[in-house]
C-alpha cells in the first residue's frame, strides 16, 4: 500500500485502546492515519466496577480521559456516537461527521440484554447488574441501602451469560462486607447460575476451580443452584424456572450480552445477535478490511449445557485479540499476512478476604497444559496492584501489562 493507510477504530475501551497502542508500536503516522471514535470521553477499568458497587473505589479512581494519551501516540480521537457503518462505501458515520477507512476495527464492546430477564433493571426494574459504570454506581446505592435495612440477597447469572466472574466476586465481596459490618447473620446470600457446575464460566471449567468455588461458597454459608434459569425479578424475590422463588431484597444478576445496535443494524456486518463473525486473525469472515476484537466478536459456546452458557471474553483475551488484529493490519500494509495464536486466559477473582488465580491455555478445551488454580491473600493484593499498574500504563500511552490477567 503506497498511500497512507486510513485505520478507524470504533470503541475506546480495552479493545480499542489496545489496538491503537499496538498499531502505533508497529507503524508510524507517516504511513498510517489512526483514528479512534468513542461515544465516551473516558476509559474505565471495567473489572473494578464490582469495587465501585461495594464502595472501595469511585469511578474517578478507575477512569481517565482518552484524548491526552491518544494524542501523545499520534492517534486521532473523535468523541462522537457512531450511527452507521457502510461496508460497501467503507465509511463510518457519526452524528457529526464521516470517516472513510481502509481498515476498520470494531471494538464496540457489548449491549447488556437486560430485557432477557423480566425485572432486571436497574433503571426500569428492581434487579441490578454491575455491567456498566452507571449500573455499578446505582448498585452501590442499593447495597448502601441494604446495610441500613438488611434483607436476603440473590447473586447470579442469567441464561446465556458469558461474563460470570463478577457474579462470584460480588457474592464473596458482599459476604466479606457484611461480616465486617456484623450484619451477615441478618442477610442470607444465595448464588444462582446458568452454569452446569460452579466454575464452568463458559469455558468448560478449568482444573480444580470447580472444587475451590464449591468449598468457598459452602464455607461462607452461601447455598447455590446450578443450571438455574432466572426468569423474573421482583422487589421481593428471584424466580427460577422449575423451582420455588428465592426471597430477595437485593437481586444482582449478570445478563446475557448482545452486540451494540449500530453493529447489529449494519447490513452484512454481524450475526443475528449483533456479534461480528471473524477468522483466526480477527478479520471479518467475508469483509477482509474489517476486524473485530473483544466482546464484539462472535464466538461459539464450548459445549451444550442444560441452560445456555456463552463463551467468555475477558479483558486479557481482548488484549490478545487486539494485538493479533493490529499486527495483521500492519503486515497487510507491508504486503503479507500476520501471525495468529490461540487465546489464553488469566484472571484473579476477588473473594473478599483473599483472591483466586486462574490461568488457562488455551481457553477452549482440550488443553495441553493443566490449568493453574491458586488461592491466597497474595492474589487479592496482586489484583489491586494490577489495577493501578494497568491504569498507569494506559494513561501514559504504554503497552499494557498482562502478566496477571484480568
């Protein structure tokens, strides 16, 4: 490609930011014009939203403005809402302008399909979810109110959920918070999940994580139901298909995810759920100038389960997708194809007074390596340190660390 390549990235969270930084590591502004479009001015460290909900973080502590770091990397930043993607004309339209592209990276993240469970608000029903900054803050207010007026809690994941880790974290974090407040004896906690067994997490389980989670919930007097299909949330209970309702004054349910509206409504771009079908280099399966990374990518479940559980997409996995996609774009500008690799996963679960570390390679079984599962207070400290380290690197336009994973 002899002229300057025009690369447009839609989305300013993990996938978009990592793609922009990786592109600039490998190709300078004299050869490629990189523009990132985001409807949000700020980057937010999404894994810390459970801490926002439980009051140990504020959004300002886990967020920063995108404009400065992107400008330092000579990446254009457009704070605007994308309203259309014309794959034939190769133009991204926003509310205020149009952006032609040679390569497009869709890193739009997800839309929480809260409508899949009747009553799963939080803004139009009694149920709560921690899947976005406004929802996390609203959940924080509900948790604060529960401390003044204790009652039963239900935490879980709805049918078709893929991001199940935060449900486990909130169950453990709330147990720990209530014990510190001397209120745990007044607040029964029940865990309900679409998983066929604890620790499935959409990847078919991993090593001894199932036994670890079973033991930890039992130790904390948190009864659990697996293969549970949450159907309705009211102000007094959570209804589960084929079982008696569970009394609940505070209901926190992870919803299934869907593709964002503009992607879902762009002809030829997505599957019926709004996710983008890609190949091993994260190129669109039929539109080779379009890439997708992160939650926007369509991925089949690892297995068939009695209640649907979708494939997980973590921040660590998103970062790997972004690297593969960015390097492939640069390679194609240079006249050849980039390399690909299977996704691995590393993450740390906050368990209130300690943490659990899980490393899986590859994510989709079968696996050559036995998964690593470890627990202890050191992992909780590592999770806190990783949050700070990641945000520092991201604020300063540096390649983000992935040693611990998230």
